[in-house]
């Protein structure tokens, strides 16, 4: 039975939305039947070795019922509140957590006022909500605190990705997560931001620790290496199986601006919000190998090295244009037909 009640925060809420939670303790045996995913087609003969090895480890764990073995929560914690940025990033983490015999309860907490525009926000939120409902996992919607987000990011509009603006953004979201956890008797928090290689795990974890430390011994932050090859492959297997929406940028208006600036300089179609067609590449996840390759470490490293150069130009249009010209040949991943792929997989 899912219970509906207002989220008890002091900031502005939209009365047209429902806020969903549950006090039911979810144990392993109750959920495992709904958390099985097909492996899909066999791996291609030219699949990278890391993907082959990761896939074999996943198959072995599924066959032997060993899911959840690597998800070891902090000592003495049983009830986890998982902050989720989107459904694709939550899949493998939710699977590991709900399969763990060490946990009694897992709930997903959606608080992402950074996502712009509202249409994109609704797409990501509703997809995450549907995924949780399918698995009978509580979904807590704290909705769109966008004015406060922009106020807090003031003066950092042209910071580089992974810079001080991102730290402030992680802090804001984890502080809200920790507050809700404390007020509702959760003893540990975690975030799906830590599973994406597009994010600096140390930066994400630092925000989580700071948020939890506000409540002393009553709340802990769960840090784990969620970016392993195995977790990355599993994330994309689940995303392809669920045909999740493939977002084309991190989420905030500044990320959208910088991504479209670069695309415009290179004659690449601008980012498309929603719909059946993406501005670049596929609209929905469909091929775990291709999708995971777009998040290969060397691809991520190249992107951020060049994004940092763009950030140095700040809001000076001439300097930004010059920098974009220098990096006009930048790519994340280039297909045989010469089209730039991978730019829409965050």
C-alpha cells in the first residue's frame, strides 16, 4: 500500500503534484522477482574486453543469486534514502540496494531543482517515478525549488563542469535529502550522482558527507565505488531493457547553454527536449555496449579537459567563440559515418 502525503519542507511546493512514500519495510525476497532483466542480444564479437568481462561477472551473479553482495551499507544502517537524479542512473544502484540482505528499506528521493527547462525536468521525474512504481519502491517527490537553486548559483553561471557551481548544486540537493532522511527516520543517504562517470565521485561524495554530518550520529552517507565497469554495464543493460530516455546534457540551464554553444560551432543540431528524436544520436537507450562506450573514461576525460578551457572564456562572447573554434574538432566518440555520437549520454 503506497501512502500519499505532503513533503514537509518549508520551501515552495506545487500543489498539483502528489508526494508519494511508504512505511512498508521492503525485504529482499519481496522484490527479487521484479528485479530481473534479460541480458538482451549476445555481445558482438568486437565488444571491448572490459564489457565482456563485466557482462560475464553480471551473468554469474544473476545465476548464483549473488546480487547485493557488493552493496555494503555503513555499519548499523538499515533504512536508506537514495537521492536520484534520473532513472538511467538509478537502475543498477536500486537493484544492488534492494537485493542486499543488510537493508530493510530502500526509498528513492527526487529533488533536482537544477534541471532546466521544466519540460525536461518533468520527463526525467516521471520516468523515474514510473520505474519505482514498477518495482514497488517508494518514490518521494520534493519537486521544483528552481528559484532557490538559481539564487544559490548566482555568480557561478560560467563555472566549468565539475567546478564550484557543481559542488554547490550537489550540496543543495544532498542537504535536502539529508533533512528529509533525518525527519523521517532514515539512517543512511546515498545518491545516484555517484554512479555516473560524467560526475566526479569525490566531489559528489564530499557533498554527501557534509550533508549527513549536520545530523551527527543519527545519519550517515553511503560512499561506494558505483562507477566500476560492472556497475556501468549493468546500468546500461537496465536502461536499454527499460528503454529509458537518453538525456543530452547534465541538466541545468548553464550546461544546456554550453552544450548548445559547442554544437552550434560545429554545425551539430541543437539539443532536443523530449519527443521521439534526439538532437544527436538515439533518443532512447537501446544498446548497452554502444551506450556504455559513450561513458568510457577516456571519452569523459577528453570532454572535461576541453570544457574547462571553454569555462576560462567566461561570458565574453568573442573569447568563447575563439575557444569553440579551437575545439571544433572535439568529439566524444566518432562513428564510421563521421557523425559525432555520445554527446547526448549523461
